[in-house]
C-alpha cells in the first residue's frame, strides 16, 4: 500500500517481498488448521491466486495517470536448489523473469552467484541501453558454454586448444562479473569492463590480476577519455566509439603490464628489460672483442717493427766491423 501511494503520486517505487516462500508456508499452516482441503505439497488450492493478486498490483501508469510505476521484486527460497517445486514455478509464471542464485557458485567465489542457465528475462534487451546490448549480446551464451565445458573438462585429461581457449575466456568473464558488496557501477563502467572481457583483451592477463587491472583501467578511462565515457553513459554507441574504447583499453593494458604476449606465451617479470640488457651486453662484448683484436694487431705491428729495427742494427754492426778491419789492414805495416 505504501508503494502504491508513491506510484499514484507519479514517482517510481520498488517493493521487495522477502520472502514469499515463508509467506506461502504460513498460509498453508493457517489453511490446514482451518480444515481447508490441501492440494499439491499440502498447499491450499488458492495459493497461486494469493501470490498473483499480490504481484499484479505492480504496474506502470500512463502519463494521464501521473506516469508513476511500481516494481515488485519477490524472493523465493528453493530447497536444495530445486527450482521446479510448486511455489517457485508459480512465481516464475507470474513474473517477467527471474535471477537464480546458486549456493555452489557462491562457495566457489562467484559473487553474485547467478546461475546463467536458469536465469531468464522476458523483457530482454528492450530494457537495456544500446552500449550494453552491443557488448553483452553474447555474454550469456559464452557463460553457458563455459559452465558446460567446465563440468565436462573435469572428466577429460586432454583438451583441444579451442576448448582450452573457451575455458580461459570463461574464467576471465566470471572474474569480470564479480562485484563487491555496496559497490554499484555506472553504465559506462559496466560497459567498459564487459567489453574488455568479450573483446579478448583480458586473455593476456592472469585471472588473479583482473580486478586490479579493471580498477586501473577505469581510472585511466575517466581521466584521459572522459568524453568517451560520457557518450557511453548517455547511451551512444557507434563503430568509432567501439574502436576508441578498444584502443583505450589496450593502451591501459600495455601500461599495466600484460602477463602473456599476443601469441599466448607467458611473459616473465622484467623479461623485456633483461632482453634489452642482454642485447646491450652482447654489443659491448663484440665491441670489446674488436678492440682486443685491434690491440693485438697493433702489438703485432709493434713487434714486427722491433724485429726490423733489430735486423737493421745487426746489419749496421756488421758494416762497422768490416770498415774497422779495412782500416786496421791499412795501418798495420806489412
């Protein structure tokens, strides 16, 4: 009734029913105590009418009636994840879609723990902005394939490269969709984060570094590409916007430091610096070797020069002895 007051006042109201499972259990106990005939799972026959009468009070009024709206968000508790029991199927048939949360996904670290296969929307993309429709169009199918292959891969020892690539992409998409409590995201931030995963940019990062990269990427986009983010937030999405966003995300990844190269080979920490240093050292060694060769050749030339000078000295000494002998012969009397 309070939500309807705001709706008829021309405002948008949200009413959360937490939860209709306990509401149905209480109604069942009252009906059994009143000796009413039980139906399926001992619920009275009019429990469906009880919930439909409550949820169909949600509406969107016309402009003549003020244009207000009331959105109902009922919550249903499942037993052991059984979505096919009586109350869940009743509420699913009344609402415009459902989000199915799974305990196993929550315990595995996927939060919010949404089961993509059992979560559907009858409204679809008509309620989404154009950028979100473009970047997240194949997201649900990709995640469904990942979950199917993930369960299959547990029994297989060898996987083909295509399956390995699908599993790697799925792990990064799951990490992209993880979100902390009380940290809502704007439309442009959601679009940029999802686009980094669906476009394959995150394939060059390890899964545990994706959260840190997204934080750095969004800071860079808002500081250096604020006009682009404003356009996305306003619902604009053209080919040039897609190209600009892709280039900006790749540039942010290069600044952040990828873990894998474009061929999928792991890049060791500081490998590029080490390669450059080794290249410089090899150049230095070759230069020093050439210098040593030149020094040796110059030493050889000096040694050769010394040998020549020694031979010249010997020749000069022999000439001097011959001249001295001739002088003695002339001076000594016969």
